[in-house]
C-alpha cells in the first residue's frame, strides 16, 4: 500500500501536469473557451457538458454544430429565439440527445435566466452546503418546471437518485475552479471549489481503484461519496484538482498501479 504522503505528492504532480492549456484543444471545455461573455460561457458549457459522453472527437463535432445552430451567440439565441429558430435546431442529434431535447433545453434555459436569475443562481440555491448534491437536485427541479417530454429528464442527472452526475460535476468544475491555469473559468462566485465533486467516469474510476482510493465497483453516487472523502483528505479546499490527475493518468498514460511500485 502506497503511503498517504507519497500518493498525495504523486497526484499533486500529475494534476500540475494535466491542468494545462495544451490539453484543451481535444477536450469539450474548448467549446466554452471560444466565448468571453459570462452567459455565453456558462450556456455553451452547460450544453456541451450535457452531450459529453462517447468519443471526444464526436463530442466536439456535435458541440460546434450546436453552437453554429445558435448563431455562435448562445445567450442571445436563448433569450430571443423564434419558432423558426427552434425549427432549425430540431435537426440536431448527438447519440440519444436529439432535436426535441435541445429545443426543451433552449426553452428551459430561457426560463432559468428570466425567472431564476440565471444558471449560477439556479445551481446555488443552498450556497453554504458542503457538497453540491442538493443544489444539483434543486437545479433539476427548476430546469424541468416547464411542460416537457419525460425522456428529456435523463439528460440531467440527479445525485439524490443515485447518479454520480459526472457531466454536471465536470460542468461545475469548469464554472467554479480558479482560472489561473487558463483551463477552468472561475466565473461563478456563489459556489466554493471545496463543495465540488470529482467527475467520476470509467477513466477516473479505474485509476482511483488502481490507487486504492476507491473500492466500490460501480461508478454511482455511493462511489463518488467514497472518492470525495479521500480527495478531501488530500486537499479539502480544492478536491477536484485531482480530476486532472485521475483522468490524465487513465486517458493519456493507461495507468496501472504497478507502474509506481
């Protein structure tokens, strides 16, 4: 078993390497990096995070098309879209996220900005909570206040229903963590980095298990709680910095624990 201090040093070193602007080009976060206005960043980020599963090349292709359908002006499109505009975006498809889902998302985002002060406020109704689980649940409830097709709900995860909410936790990392490395944006001030959870997926989960900081086999909410508790031991103020280490080790290094024995 690797010593706690050695493991922390190892992960700190890897986080430093992979939280790097040079890795942005092939990452979904490159889509919101095309914008400068807060609302454009948070809307494009939310939409690209929503479709971030599968091949990253495909995700980026779909994300760029989505922005093009919105005239590369997402906030203005959300607030001012017409019925003709919605008809144009109805052709969008990314895996199981289709045009009807995107049309609802556009209407729901307008509802969020007009009636709930925007995405930052919608995600931070309980801004003093230690974790984001209840805030994500609150957001989902607000987001689906309008009439909608039931199937669209699957595209917004809920940790209170057992989900690891990987894509939403990734999105929150983008919005909340410091922009000092020119990767995350740090544009949301009502939420602290200490409240965030690691975007748990097959890569970060497998590396975490290999390192002995995660035992649960499923990548669900219980696994996220287990991983969170360990990452907060390493850095209580910014536990999600280790997302870079875990994901980078998995995707770029095909990491195996034997490599550091």
